[in-house]
C-alpha cells in the first residue's frame, strides 16, 4: 500500500464532498448563492461530531468552564461598545468594468487593474462587514439591528449573569458554539471563508497578572487538541501577531495555522483581550461587570483569554488532512487506486458499516440482526449496505472515512463470528458477534 498523491488539489476534496454528501452549494438549483454552503447527510454528522468533541473536551470535562447559547440578535449598543460599528470594516475597491469587488489589502502590489477583466478600480473606501436588518414593522434607524459578527459579545454581556448563577471563582470560562455572519468582500476557498459560519469560542476570565501564563497555556492546549484528533503536526503551526496587526482589544494573539493548498491559513486564534471588553460594556451600559475578590475585598475587572475557532474551517481542515490516495493491490492481483479519508474514528460521520457478503437470503437476516443489535446500543453512527460487490462497498466506506466495516459471511452462519475490517490498514479480525459491543467500546474509547 503506497500513498501516491500528497498534497491534493482542493478541487478533489470539493468533488468528493458533493459526490458523497458532505457539502453542497447552497440554492444550487437556482445557480447557487455566493459563498454559502449546505451540509449534506454526511457533512452534518461530521460537524455534529466535531462540535460534540469540542464541547466534551472544553465544557463537560472541565470544572472551570460553563456553556452558554446567546441570541444572534443583540441590542445595537452592544456593537457600539465593542467597536464593531466604528471599526469592523475592510478597505474595498470596485472594478468600474465588471463591478467585482476586492479587499484593497489583499490585492497584490502589481494589481493596478482588475485581475478578472483588466478594468480600472474606484477609490478605496471602508466597507462595514456587519449584516444589517430591522426589528419590528418599520424599517428606520430606530429599529436597526445586526446579525452578530461573532459570538464573543454574548458571553461578555452575560458575565455577571453567569457569575451569579454558577458562583464560579476566577479563573473560569464561558464556552459557546453558534452562528455568526460577516458580509465578506472576497469570500472563497470552499468553506474556509464564508458569510455565514459557525464559531466555537471560549472566553476565559483570569486575574490580571496571570494572563500571560494562561494565554501561553491555552495556545498549547488548543494546538494539541487538533493534533490529538488527527491533524498531522507537519501541517500545522503557530504564528504570533506582530504589533501592527494586533486587534485594538488585544495585548497578544497567536494563530493556529494550517497548510492549505493556497498557503498557511488561520484555523483558530487565541487572543489575550485584557479587560477591554468588560470595561467597555461597563462604561456603555452603566452596569458594573466586575468580579468581587473575597481575598482582597476589591472589585476586579478580569482579563480575558479567548480561544476562537470556526466549525466550518475545522471541518474543512480535518477533511483535507485526512484525504489520501493510495495504490493498493486488489484480490485478483491488479493495482488500483484507493481514496480514503483517514478521519479520527470519533469524527467519522459513519462509525461502523454492517455488510453482508452478498444479498444471499441466508446472510441478510443475520446481517440485519447484527445491525439492529449495534443500533440499539445508541452509541455509534451506523449504516447497513448490501448493494454491489463487497469490494466496492469497502471502497465507498473508505472514501467517506468509516473506520470499521463488519462483514457477515457464510462462515458466520456456522460459528456466529463476523469480520471487522480496519479502514486504515485493511486488516481483518474475526470476532464473535456477542463480543462486538465490548470490542467497539474499546476501539472508540475517548
């Protein structure tokens, strides 16, 4: 078994995602809507697994972080206090001929004319990235609200609510997974940069003076998390922001970057936001968003460490890094190409495939019995398939990342044993049907 292509063009992954039901172009029957995507039957399972693992590891497995689900629509003063109304903008130019728009800071120095048609550009102007809408029956400035461009602000304005209801002590955090919206000028690269996306964010509140150590720890913890779930260490790196690119609220920021076909791209950012956010919301709202330290008897504005990653970017990264094309020798001795997604077993959209060797009337009932037996446990995503040859079915489940196939053959009728086939090395292990639960409990142990 030899790996023959690496790295792969992104077009191959995009093709696989559509063909196998991971990701579709949104509104495709109407020609699609720019940079919006729908997650199909396999894609939604992958995203669900990804979010559940993040939630388990960062919320359920820790005593110092609690969850929140804040509203998408918030009081417009939230975005005034946060600086988004004034400063959440990108410089933009527009081509006078084809009307395509570009971020000025992303054009190459030699792009004095439009790279699409050669037309001339308008003067650069600032473009606010927030989606604006109206609440209530009248569309006027008094009813203007915004689709949130990030989930973070909901955690900041709920700081005192969470503190009082949970009685947490510093350091502690609030975690949230939710939708955010940015009217990007130049979205693209599949689901890497989209106008509607999902974030996984933590706001971790710490004592001033301990923030540098906590920031360093969170950077390493988040890097290790991606590597633990299968991202190869040679494809991932840390990059610290220099002083010129730091956000207005940040003391320090480190990006976790992945090596995509177009170059290194941000997968997650870990920022030291200092006390900027709580100070601003305290000032704009008139409410004191502080922590009472019983040791000193003083009210303290905590510093905030923010690990912020995208669900869609993470899903894309795990899919891309897992993609393999291998040269294998088939049962008849011929060389053939095998496409396989070597996803971490806990991320795989289908965990176990149950396959009778054929549709023989003696095999199907036992195969269905094995499938229902595993399905009744309610622990793993399963699929039953008895169409086409067993070899083609193995290839299909390799391509969608299924870590294990359970095959029922004629010998199973005599000895009540089945074969477990491993996706990565294609090795097969014979095991009693009665031992499947214990076997898979061990293989999927988290």
